[in-house]
C-alpha cells in the first residue's frame, strides 16, 4: 500500500508556488480510500455520533467508521460504549437502525444475545437441541469486540486502532479555542439530517476551513465580508474565523463573529457569537459518498420558541445546501485530467486547506506517528 500511495502523492509533496492541492486520485481512488481507512480513519479520534441521541440504557446507533460497521450503545451504567457491530457467530451486522434494544442485543439470525456490555449471554442450541455451549466453545471468548470510545460533551469519538493519544491531549488545540463556553449550558435544539452527499468527505472538511468561498457562495445567506476573515492553522485544529463588531444573536442571519473549527480528521464545530454552536457529524462512506448531520446548540441556556428554532434550522439548511452543491461539483471535477495535479491553493485563504491535506498525506504515507502537532 505504502508505495502506491507514496507515488500518488509525490507531485503533491513537491514545492510549488502557489501550492497544489491533493491529486484527484486522493478523492476518487479505491486504493487511496482503503489507505485512509487503515490510517487516517483508524489511528485518530473520529467523531461517530451525538451523545444526546443515546439518552437511555439500550439506546443504540449503528454507524460506519473507516468502512466498518460500528455500534454505539448506552449501557446500564449510563456510559456510551462502542463495539464492532457484528455478531460473533456468522458475523451478521447486529443492529441496522437506531433503536432501543432493551437489555440485550439479539442477533436476528440465530438469536445469539449479548448484554449491553457486549458479553455473550446466549447461544441457543449452538451445539444441537438444548446444547447451547458445545465442547470447545468458550462463550466468554465470543463477546462483542469493543472499540475505544471517548465522549466529549455531546460528541462521541472512537479510535479504531486503540493507539491514539488520550483525547484531551489529541484535541488540545481545539479545546483551547472553545474556552469561555459553559458546556453545562450547551443544549441541543435541533438536528439537520442531510443524508448522503455525493462527494469525498475531505471536500466537506476543506470547504469548512477556507473563508475564500463565503462571500461568493453564501452571498444571499450570510453577511460576512471576506476581508474580515482569517485562517487558523494549529496542528490538528484547522479552521477559519471572522470577527465582526456587531453581534445579532440567535434570531439573526449569519452576520456574526464566527469560528469555523475542525479537529482532524472529521470533526467540525462552528461557534457563532454570542450564543450558538453547530456541530457536524461527517461520516465518510467511500471515495465519493458521505453522510452528514448537523446539530444546533444554544450556549447560554436560552429558551427558543419553535418558530425561532425552525427559522435557525431553515437558515442553516440553506447555507449547507449551498456548500453541498459546491462540494459535489468539486467531486465531479475530479473526473477531468485537469484535476490530476490537484489545482492550486490560495497561499492566503487556503493555507488551512493545504495544512489539512498535509495531515492526510502524512497519515496515509505512515508518517503520522512522527507528525508534530
Ligand atoms: S449470525 Fe448472529 S446468531 Fe447467527
Ligand atoms: Fe460555506
């Protein structure tokens, strides 16, 4: 794998002024996607879900991380756990839609049952009628396979290979930028489910951290002049920001000071002063498809009317649809030979994009462990 990915990336590694973006194959190639699944999406803390969607013991949400079926579930002690979402008998996916499973996760195929800690509790008639545990079969060795998980406020992160540094260290450059938020007051007020988007997940990340497009793509939905924007490049925390003098608060448009922050690889949080937060769940599904959900939060414990909430949801829906059109067209453009060398990046507005792409390149070529953060 290493060699082919290395050669795909060698033009990207060369010095050009202005810098080139990642080559098209990084957004379209199956081999590149597989390399990402083994590195970027397995070795890092990947955002996998919203904790508030797992409120009660037994609540479970299936998802896909690095192309693998993963189950998030709340156990009897109120903790969120993650498992490979696969039965230990014939490896059927266990839970196929969000639901409360009660006290046991029961496989629909032959009724093997696991408790909420993943322990195998029943393997009915596996050794013949009324012989549930045949010789040589050790029930305790056939529990669900756990995945390392960390819940940070409302956001559930998983680390598939189990070797990432502790989350608080990993996320330090992002955490310090959310200073001043009283997380006890942060309340989810709604969720936008965009379903599947026909683009490579990296385009969604790149789009979020460059301010260059804002005044052109969002001219009718936002009022944030380009000149007031700047980029943020700080290890795994990449983003952009805009500082405006007037703040209009929850009821207004997007004419507010904002921080558009990401945590490598897939976590996005938008901080909109004075009182809103938006968090995006970006789930890569393959080289050219992903799913996205966005949760809206208030940060000062304010109570909004349904009408206000619907107004905010529809504003954000429109803003995101504008971005989705662009990222789908970025993907379509990758079919052209013109995109092979990756286009060019603004040294001023898109240095954050270049930094993101360098993290990707470092990760897939195996330099991640040495990477300075
Ligand atoms: S595959 Fe799950 S019980 Fe057979
Ligand atoms: Fe945008």
